[in-house]
């Protein structure tokens, strides 16, 4: 009896081995690297970032961002940013038609933006992104120690493009958009003091229809 049972078990084992050899088995997933592997099963992300924008003047960017993963290699982000910066000038205005004369002046530009973007990974960590941005900026001209004049407000809608890398370690994520562009689609500009004429004022106004460069936007946070 035991001998027959042993033969039956041996036969079942042989049939199982034969089935494993003949019937195709699902292949183990292959990944292009650790970051791609760690993005599997992620659904949401939260991170903060710091970067720079260059247009007719320089701006520092501080942002908070939320992401929703459509797939391990693609997600949508919503970002809220604060921007501040400006430019300075030591030139003297001598045109008699100008109402004010500035020997030293500084442009102060400050505002907020809201953006929605689609980010897609072409490799383990390398990504491309595209999106839309609504930007509100306020410009003020300051003469050093003398006066500060509110020169105008700019509301601008931009198309966004960028490339960078984003690395994933379990839940921790670190990334950098190395370079990007914000191309104006439409704008409205409200002037508050038409009597102030200065090349820094022109720089602020002219930024409304110029492509801005986004540089070295670093972000870190978590994906889960």
C-alpha cells in the first residue's frame, strides 16, 4: 500500500514539474532602476521645493506640491508657489519729461502662482513635464532710502515645459527640474502710477510677453 502511495506521489510530482516546463509562467517584472521599482503601487505624493526663475529680472521660488499617480511612470501635480525678487539700477534719469529722477533704484517683484502639470518618466528617474500656470505679480520701484512706488500688477497665464530627474527611495522622493520654460499665453496689466518712468519699470512691464526660464527647481518630500 505504501509503495503504491509513493508511486502516486512520484507521478504527481513528475506531472507538476512537466507542467511547469510546458505551461508558460508569468515573467518577473523588470525595472530600469531602483526609482522605477519604488514608484510601483504609489498613489499620492507631497513635496516642497525651491528654485529660480529668470525673465527680465530674477525671482526665487518657494513651492508646495501635491501629486496623484496615474501610473508608476506618470502623475499629475498641483503646485502653489510664492515668488519674490527683482533687479537694481544705478543709472540716472535725466529726461525732463520724466516726473521723477532716480540715481539708485531697485525693482521689487513679488507674487503667487498656481499650476497644474503632467509629469512622465522616460527612464528610471528622468522625466519631462508640461502644464499650465496662473501667475499674479506686483511690481514696486524703490529709491534707496527715499521712496517706494507701486508701479503695477500683472496677471499672466503661462504654458509650462520642463525636464529633470526624480529619485524614489521607498516613501522618500528627491528631484530637480534642471531647466524649464514658462511661455505666456495671455495677460492683463494694471498700471498704478503712470508718472514713474524708469528702465526697471519697463523691465517689469515687458516681462508680460517674454518667455521665462525656470532653473534648478529642487524638491523633496514623500510618495505613498
